[in-house]
C-alpha cells in the first residue's frame, strides 16, 4: 500500500458498505456490546445510544456535554464527556453501571477528553485532544485504585487509541500532522511515527482500530475517507466520500467518519464506522482480508 504526497490510492475493491442505522445525530464513537449491537456517543445531542442486532435504537443517557470515547468492561460502560468543549477543563471520565443505570464520575475537570482505550490490565487510557495549545497527551487511569497519571504519554493532539496485536504498544494518531504513531506501554515518552496519511490538505485523522495482523483502520473525519494502514508505512482508502456538506462553508471538522471498530459479523469480522451525519455503517472486507482483532479483544 503506497501513496504519493497529496494523493489518495484506493484499495476499496471488494469492500461492501451497508447502513445499519441512520439519522442518529452527530455520532462520535462506538463500542460493541457483545451481543450483536453497539453503544454510540452522540456528540452534539449529548446522548449515549444503543443499537441492537435488529437495528432498534434506544436512548441510554441524555443531557451530556459532548460525549466521546466509549469502552465496555463487563457490565460497566466507561465514557468521556467534554470532547472539544472543555479547553480549560471540565471534561470527565464516567462509568455507567448498565444493570442499574447508575452513573459515577471517576475523573472530573479533564481537558478535552476524546479517545478511550481499555488495556489488558484494566487500566484506561484517555486521549486529551488539546487543540490548539497547550498539549496534554494521553493520560492513564486505574479504576481499581483511582490512580491517575496526567500526560502519561506526552504526544501532541492524540485522538483514536488502539492496542497492538502483541499487547506491548498502543497506536494513536496526530490529527494535525496526519500521522499514525506507535507508543510502547513500557516507554510512553518514546512515540514512533509509523505512517503519514498524505490525503489532501488535512484529512484530520480520528478513531483507529488494529487487526491481529497489525493492519490499522483509521477514519478521516475531514477527508470523509476510511483508511487501511500498514503500520510499516503504507496506506490506502477503503471508503471515500462519507462527508456531510458543511453549512455554512467552510466548516471545521468533524464532517465525516469519526470512529472505527472491529466487531463480529456472523462467523467473521467486519469494520463498523460512525459518522457525523448520524450513520452507523458496516464495512465488510473482501474474502482475502481477515479482520480478526487481537486475542485480548476477543477475550473481552
């Protein structure tokens, strides 16, 4: 997979896109529920929604300030609020107990929390999208003890978060430089750029997920494209043109796909994508591609 500067190479042949739900408001993130459905965060309406395997949409929570990253652990749905609306603090990390509906604020006063990742040791990583300045980076929280490490990894402008197949690193992206980075868990201050998406002027990379074979799948919330990224440097587009016409012109991001998650699709695996137009889509790969996620994700 290669691309020249400023050009987008397509590898969309064989991919099939289906709309699973629509008109849900501006969606920011999604998380598989373990039963064929998804939890979705509604950025502008301040909602968390659930879409079950039959496509039925249920309102889970409302009245939230710009909810973003979601992660499920057992009966607990972790989520952040304040994405893009708390440059001076006021964002939160919260836990929703699904059986009772009880919401607990675990961390208050975060600066623009965005992405969320559950690690194998059950720690949570939070990307804090501090734009334009100063950068915060990725923070780490341990639910079992309440221990919080601000700027655990001091990367600039991080957004999506995904675990590497070997469980020793995470991947994130820099939205301004359009770079995908690998960060060792045992050396979080030593990020390495593994790919740069040179797709137009500013694709604005958003969420990311990584398959067991090491291939990353990344959304471009301003380019309107979804990317397949070889984490040795190459990249190509598997879906294009998923943008909502901004009104009035020009509009700041996001205007396109915001999140990507590998999840079951019958006996196989597909890529599920949310967009700012309120659409949840499924991207089925060609038969030659295996989207099985890392083993740790299979166990959750």
